[in-house]
C-alpha cells in the first residue's frame, strides 16, 4: 500500500497541491454523498484522469470506496464513489449543564457508540471525571481521528476558552487544549447553538438556506446566525448571545451579573422559576398534584394537557422571546427561524406566541417570506453539526 496521501508531509509545492486536491475530494464526498468521477471533475474543475488517479490513491488507503453503478438505459454505467465510513471515527463531546454525552460517529454520520456521564458542568471534578471516561472510551474506539466539543457559553475562537463556564478551563488552557495535550488528537470546540445551526444547515431545516436564525431555547437562550450562506462568529466567536440583551430595565438579576436579560424571562430556567413561584403563591394548577420538585417537562406536559397556569407561563416566554427575535429579524432578514433546545417540546405553544410577537414588532416586509419552525432533529442537529465542524477543520488543515 502506498503512503496515505493525507498524512504525508508536503515536501514541495506539487505535493502541497496534491494534498489539497485529496482533501477537496473528501470534503466534496462528505457534503454531497456518493458521486461519479465525471461529477467530481466538474465540481472541482479538475480533469477526469486526475480525479481517477487520486480516487485510486484514496481507495488504496481506505478513505474512499465504490458504491455501485448508476442505472442507465444504454452506454457504460458510471461508477459511484463515497467515503468509507469505517476509515476513521470522530468523537463528539456534547457538554450540557447536567450531563455530558460522548458520541463516536463514523465518516457517514452513523453513531458507533454513545455513552452519558451524569455530571454537572460546574462540578469541581468535571475535567478529571471526563478525562477518566475518555481514557476508557479511547481504548475501545481505536480508530478515533479527531475530537469535537460542543458546549454552552462564550467560547473564544482561537483557543477555545469558555468565558461563561470557567470550570472548563484549566491553568489558562481551554478544555480542548487539555484534551489535545493528553491524547495527542486534534480537538476543536464550538458553541452548542452554532453547532446546532451547522447541523440544521447541512442536514435539516436550514439545508439550502442562505439566511436563517436558530434560537436555542435551553437553560439559557442562544442565537445561531446564518447570513448569506456563512455562519456568523464575530471577532472572538461570541456572536449570537441574544440571551444577555436587556429587555426589562428593572428586571431580575441574571446569572451573568446584569439585570433584566432576555434569559431571565425566556428560557427553561425562567420557566422553572415562574412555576415554583406560582406554586408557592398558591396558584391553581395541576402541578400541585405531583408532590415532588417540579421539572421542566412537568410544566410542558401540564400545558399540553390544558393546565392554564402552565400555558400562561409558556405563552409569556414565547411573547418575550418573540420581542427579542424581532430585533434579530430586522438585523438579518432571515427566511426561516428554527426553534431548537429543550423547550421546543412545547411545540406550537411556543411557536404561536413567538409568531404573534414577530407579527406585532416586525415591519411587514420582513415577515412576508419568514417561516418559524420547530427542529425535528432532536439532539442530532448539535451532534451532527459538531461532527461536520470537526471534519471541515480537518480538511482545512490538509488543504493548507
């Protein structure tokens, strides 16, 4: 077998160009799926003989495989090629406030293994416990190529430092840098909302869209922005923190230290707080029958069954969220707003009031081509988006 064309250190401009070409082929196959030599040559503006030769190298080293021939009525049937899903795995570390998931995916987005560690992001032992889990998982998943971390908070682009959850950093090293030093694998970090938007853009409601917003209704509120086909990051990677825009000047204290943030009135945290306060005040609600600490899904389920108290809370969240999103609609003029996050299970209870606010606060021309839809991808959008982010970064490296 010849040396792997991706892992060779380029010794000349010719070698560098060839490695870039190999990376472009793999990136195209990842994005578009199974395709023919002629289609690849057209997409990459390269001759058919060159593509044929490079595909042969990639097949010899296990990156690419034949997937069959196209059905044609006459003439020679073109052979189709695709990524070999089993060549490498990518580990996605999905960090949430109360648990962390470890998902190994092959090159075709098929989940190889998934495990969950029940640990709070604020736990002082977080990094140690996570590394112990990864130690064990990497012994089993020996084909791991790279790691992607999806996490909430302000994640700085260059080093991956988390400025919201400082517990994820260690001695001025980011979570990703700690893992890279320990495992000698490429590690890339991305904000969870941006990861979800990337997943939607590649595989979901944002596919083939040029301008879209994704609102992540979780314990906080995040906004992913797709503008003219590009996901907006900002100077340091902090773009989209709509949850910390002040909406109530004399409102409640936010965990960020400011007062009246959108997050204090339009998030899962706000919903739980409102429910607990109402129960203490003796509000009439079916939640009183639960005889336990109220959880998020309890309130949503009660609302879906017609509990007026719970419905009012969710309506208020949708209304305030719509006000905040109206500003973003005026700034970015999207064609779709995708609703994601743990609160999306409220479905139309959230979407209907959100739309009412947009109808009220947005200028008419901004609304005429705007759709608001709940993501059907569940957690898959975030996981697949993180995996795509890692794959793109790896291809960027080999193409550099």
